[in-house]
C-alpha cells in the first residue's frame, strides 16, 4: 500500500536561502530511490521559512529505507542547526 506523506519544515528566520539548496539536493537524491513515486518541495508564499514536502512511497518498507539513506542522514546533519522546531510529518492514505 502506498504511503502518502506530507512534511512541514520550518527553518529559523534568516536561514531560508541557506537551507533551500540542502532541501533541493534531498529531493534530487530521494527521487532516485526505487520506492519513491513522488517527492516534491514547496515553499510557502507568505512565510519564506516554511517548506512543505509532498511525497508518495511505494510502501512502508520503502519509506523506512529512505530514512536510512546517506543523503537523508546527511540532510539531518546539514540542516539540523537551521531548523525551527521539529519537522511535522503526516502519513496518510488516499480517500478520494
């Protein structure tokens, strides 16, 4: 069963331009994973510090593998100090 994931990430004020290329690299690398069906990044129009990921994974195992990939772990190391709070993750299922 597909995993539909939305993640909300806020960076500290003044870090949007610095974190953006790190997030873009995460997207590029994640899209190459076999279980990745969609991986998109958006930036809020009114709050430049808010980034939103929309992801679709083949299954829970594929998503779990994603969280163990070197590029995912590297993202945490590179961006951790710039984050404003925890990343909020919603794992959902398609209703309609």
